[in-house]
C-alpha cells in the first residue's frame, strides 16, 4: 500500500493524492492549481500518472482546488466512477460548468495574441461528462471503491457536502485504515454542522492551511463584520467583499440576515453579484438536511438567504448598473481571491476611493490579487490596469472555513483518542511556513509527521 502526493504538497491548491494497492489506483480529489498563472497552467495541464490506470476517484468536496481538474481528467479519457456526497454532486454541476466557461473564455482571449492556438484546459462538454460519472453516497454509508478498499464519508464541517474520507485498505492479509481529512471546518460556523472525528485511523493525510495561526472567534467575526459595515456606511462608502461563491457567500448572507434582524447594521442594500453564487445559494436551500439544526435562525426562518435588504443580480447589465449607484451598499462577488469574476470590475471602479472598504473574508494564495490587497500594496493590477489602492482594507479571518492551528490539533487529537494505532500524519494543503509550525507542534505531541513534496511517495 502506498500514497503518492500529486498536488497540494507544500502548497495550498491542487489537492490530489494517489492510493495504490492490489494493482489498483484510487485518486483522492483532482483539484485545480491556483496562483501564478504560468506555473498554475503548467501544473493544471499535467496528470503525472497514466489516466487509463486510475480505477476510481473519491472526491471530498466541490471547491475548485479539490474538484477543478475532474473535467480535464474526463477529457483525457477517464470514464470510471467518481464518488462524492449528494450535495457535492449538485454543487460540482454548477461549479465545474462555470469553471469550464472560464477556461473557454480565457483560451479565446489568449489566442487573440498567440500565433499557435492554445486549447482550453477543458470545455463545458467535459464538465457535463463528469456529472455522468458521479455516484452520490451519503454520510456514514460504507461503500466499495475498488477491490480491497472500502470507504465512508464523514461530515468535515467545511462547506455544504464536504467530507473527510475513511478508507479501509486491505492487501495481502493486512488491513490499514487511512483517513483523508480533506479540508477540515471549524466549530460553530453558521449553517453547516461541526466537523466529525472518525475513529480507528492508522494513518492520516491532514490539511494544514492555517497551521501557523489562530482565527478570531466565529462570534467575533460577526461583530467585526457589523462594525466594518457601520463605519463604512457612515462615510457613504461601499463594502466590496470578494467571496467564494460556494460556502463563504452563503455564510456572509446568513450573518447579514442575523445582523439585520437584530438592528446591528444599517438598512443598506446588499447585492450578491455572482451568477454562480446565486445558483449555489439555490442548492444550499435544497439541502436543509445537512444544516446545523441547533442554530436559532435555521429554526425560526424558512428562507435563510432572502430578506428585505438582499438583492441578487444575475444579469451583466444589473452588475454594471451598480457602478452608477450612489450611497452605501454591500457588494458580495466572486472570485474569492479576486482573480476573476465580477469582483474585479468592482475593484477597478472602487479600490481607489478611500470611503470604500475592501473586506477580505477568506484565504488568499500567493501571487493572487487578493493577497496583494491583504498586503496593502499601494498599486494593484486589475484587468490589466494599475489601480491605486486607497480603499480601506479589512481582513476577517474568523470566516475562514478552514480550521486554525488549535482546531486542527483538536480534530486530530479527537481522532487519536479513538485510534490507538494512529501515529503517522502527512500534512498537505498548506504553505511551508504553516506546515513547518504545525509539524513541530504535532511532533511535540507524539505524532510522526511528514510534509511530503509534490510527486513524493510513502508506504504504509
């Protein structure tokens, strides 16, 4: 039994790992690399394993850095099963179609200047093929992946439908239980349930995105959000929030609903300016079975994502009209790292106004526009133009859907308390600084920790 780490190895994006045993190969996630365009493009166009030899894919959740290369895999000829949870199946239908649209548009734009045409990474047809291959499995139901591998999904508490995966691996009379954490959520996040901690793991592949820092509390994040809105509205400015269309947008809208009902923010218009986020919000509303039923608003309100101040702008002309509006407002738009999508147009028009606020509510990878905003660069490049960054920049880490260093250890210790044989931990999905700090902390706690490089292999 061996593991090969093909992505999210000493970096955050591109989640992809291979499990090999009994002559079969199982791929865990097939995510897209994001960041520096030339580097990411080269990685995204490479699957460093023969596609014909991949016997199954087990997907943890719908985020593009975990699912975004599945259409490329299908384009290369993969035609076997892709396992996922029901909510993940529904979310990937819209997310991969949106990603395919972006790939096609990017190729068209680049080919205007290239003498040799570059094909898109994949197309809408490839994204549709992924849906045909998906088999949805609910939480806690054991299923056969390939001979010798049985898997079970547990709620990861990260986004709707997200899962950590327990894989029971049997080869030559030996059985080992491999736990793939994928992205671990936080305790107390709105809408979704807290992370589960499966039992009887022997080896863990664990994320480490925030392995070197702690977030502010979830309640503190909501209070921080309210304060930023009140202060910006008092100046007549707009609050621009780059937000991931799936998960973060719905959490922000939910908290704005809570704050509006309690009178903690002024009655200013809230625009969700992202067709993908609008579609994702519809899917959220279709899966109340996986909501955290202990939350007060979920118990009291039938329509969580609709109230008097929220407006959903689907059409391009509706989005463009926002630039002509005056007075305070909140604009929530993708993409979450401000690399693409409608948020870039709002930043181009609003980043230079000191009355406005750019509110960062999620992780910003290296070499992204979002990271440059967090660093408060005096000038940022938006849509090929240099724009002065004069707007106020606020960062709320409490909205992160990733566990922080204390929560990561809480999760792992919870697994360990029910797993007497657990010692080996492989850290993925984290930049080196974060991984090194977390590795040192876990090592001092008695774990044997590995931070694998890309394409490295380990046996277990």
